[in-house]
């Protein structure tokens, strides 16, 4: 069946592509812009998960310039672009269906059960933000951990912005660096979210200090994770008071900053050289390469489904790969990297988009399941954020707490970041312990935020 998709004419693919892009912007105009918003979480999730990397960049995914990255695999990858595009399109419509399902009431209590399950994560996030002193304490703890791992990095590899490469060369330190970075991101983002509502300047300083430390870790996603959801919540709160031009300008500067950090990681410090290659990095780099990387893995795949093994490896991510042969074989980064011929000990793997792992494990059933889950969660978060920021007492903290569900659903769709969920659970337990002690000595200082 899938082999028959290779012969679909490109004229048909482009027509479907334009249909998907057109439906997205029509939805944005009717459900976002016309309702007074300039941005919302539903359309942000659709845009960055599907529209930009798979629909807008479709013509560039089949361009011959990709040969710079693909080498001898170029022909096979180009041949399979139509297949993976149609698979991704199926996942995109599954997300739309999931968003629609959230609004359906069938009288079986399924919606109420789902609400109770989904509320657990925002409640834990609100608990973490309930005490300024606990956040400051954990910030200090994170900074100490950052200083220790960076001191080791600088002493052995010299000054640089790529701790990640150092940990690949020294795999024993990889889980330690990953734990510290995840811990820092969680605390920094919650500090920023509380600051955005309470205006406690000390928490802003905490966020900036943790951000500065993470600059040397070599993972742009860490920095994006700190600021992105809080920033989008802020834009949602502004509604029509921010113009589309300003919004697009802010997004361009954020994207450019992220790419420049990638240049720093590679040892290229000249801004002039960076901006000369900026457009090429967007179109043919490895940041929005979901469609190309999906096809790349597909072209070397032996067509034997992984049957959930990568998800099981993710559940075991509390174990370092060095001590788990199963994880060292079936982790997503290992599978995608080794399939195309990279050394998984030196390469983090490819990014086959939000639907790639689901497909390689369970075929189209996995794609549809992942799409439905992402749709349900994205719609729930979108509704919660707008409710939290509406009315006479808008709460940035409640809005941000709901966005933590996107972190969970993202880790389920792409399990290379699954270990972050264990760190999040550990941070919540540690925070509960700290709050219990603080409540015992200073009960008047604790004010747990309501999740209503």
C-alpha cells in the first residue's frame, strides 16, 4: 500500500499541501484572529508540529541542495518524500480530529475522567510556583550543579558552548548533564511564570542566571523551553493589543537567536558569517528537517516495525544507556541514527517529526493515535490558557501550569525527551517535601494556588 504512494504525482501532492496550509490559515483567521487574538496555543502547536516543517518546507525537502546533508542517500530519500508527506498529512488531520473530539460530549463520563487525569500536571506545576523561597532555593541548587558540570567540561575540553558534544565523548557524564539541564529548565520556566504574575524581581534574576548557565550546554531547545510558553501566554493575554507585524518580528528574532547559538556551538562566532547562511540553515539545516529526516530513516528502514520497543526504552530512561543494553539498542536516538549509518555513541539521532516514531512502531495506527493525543491535549491547553487569562483576575501562573501538558504530550510523541518527565516528577516530589517543611515552620508563607 505504501509503495503505491511513491507514484502519486507531485501536482497532487502540492494541491494537498496547499489545501492543508489554506485550511490552517482559514482556521487561524476564524478561530483566532476574528475572536480578538493574534496567537493561541492551538495554532502554534499546529504550525510548528506540522505546517512549517512538513507543509511549507515541502518544496525544499525535495531540493537537490539536500545532497549536502544526505550524500549517497539523496536519490532514495527524494523518492520517498511523497510517502512520508502523505503519512504526515494523515497525522495532521488526526490532530484536527483530536481537537474536535475534545468538544464532543457523549454522556459516558469519558470527558470527566480525562479532565481529572489531565489536571494532575497543572496542579503539580501550580504547587511548584506556590512559594518564592522554594523556587529561589532550587535555583541556587541548580546553579551549583551547573557550575560543577561546567567546571569539569572546561577543565577537560577548554572553554566552549557545547557540553553536549563533551558528554557524547564521555558518555558516563551524559545522564548527569541531562538531569541538570532538565532540572534547570523546569525551575527557570516556573520562576519566569511566577515573575510574570507576581513581579518578584528576584525570580527574574533566577531565570536569567539559569539561562546563562544553559548557554554552555549546547542545546537550543533548553533555552526555548524556558521562555516560549510564558511568552505565548503573554501574547494571548495581550489579545489584539499586539500587531501581527510585531509578533512576527519577535518570532524572527527568537529563531535567529536560536540559530546563532547553534553557530556558537560549532565555534563560529562571527555574526556576519552567520547571517550570510541564515536562510540556508532554515531551509536545509537540521532544525526544521522533519520531512527530510523522516524520509531518510524510512529509506534505510528494514520495514520491520519496532512494535513499541522505543517506547519501552523511553520508560526505562531512568537507566543510563551505558548500563542498559536494551536502551542502547532501542532508544529513539539510537534507532534513527544507526538506521542511516551514524554512530549512536557520537550522534544524537535524527528528528523524524512528531509522527515518525509512531509510524515506525505501529504504522498508520501509531500515526493516528499520536495525532489524536496531540490534538486532545493542544485543544485542552488552548481552552485552559484563554480561560485563565480572561476575566477580571487573569492568572499567568494558571495559564502556564496548563501548558506543562504540552511538555508531557511532546515527550510521549517523541520519546527522546522522555527522561525529562522523570525529572519533572522528581522536582514536584522534592518541592512538595520542601513546602511541607516550610509549612511546618512558616505556615503563613505558603499559599497554594487554586487550580479552579
